[in-house]
């Protein structure tokens, strides 16, 4: 996988994209890694660990320009939008484990497309993607606020 052209992409957006990539690519591969014996465990248990890790990150990070916070907001946004997870005001539930991993895979492909097709992914495209996709949705904001106050 080639790196992003440093002269073509906004450095802050590039770092945020790199953090999203670091979070989602592994998660999207968990079922096949388990199947091949690379890690032990049950995909459902690993799926539960994903949001738990995200909650820890969003509770520890200052959201103002924090790449980790933004990356994890993007992941939560997509999981909420798809219905794979929900938050009832007190706890997070994974509604559909298959959908959870399908969303992770789709998100990984979306992120990796910036690296694969750089000539069609300019600085404005990446900056807009980060601005639109990595800001917390209403559901993500409610969960982040809950985690930070509890």
C-alpha cells in the first residue's frame, strides 16, 4: 500500500485518515484472522472489544482537532448509521455482528480508496471527507458525552 502524497494532501486530514485506517483495517480482518488461526477467540467477543476500545479513546481524548477522537467518531457514525450498534442512553449494544463486520470492511475499503486512487482524491476531497464524516453525529455525540460524564 503506497502512502499518501505529502505534497497533495492536507497534513491534518492525512493524519486523521491514517488514524481511521489504523482502526478499521484490522477490525475488518478479525473474522478471517481468527479463521486462519492468527488470533484466538470468537468474532463476537472481538466485536464487543471494538466499541469498548472506541469508548475508551473518546473518553480520554480532547476532541478539538484530535485525530484519534475524529477517527473513532467516524467509526461510531458508520456503525450507528447502519444500525449495527445502538445506544439507549445507558449502554451500547451490537445488534448485528455480521453487519458490524460488513460495515468495518466497507469502511476499510472507503479509507483505502484514498491511498489507491490518489489522482482522483485531491486535498479538498480528503479535507471535505474528514470534515463531513469524522465529526460526531448526534448519536455519536450523545454517546461521547455520556462516556465523558460517567
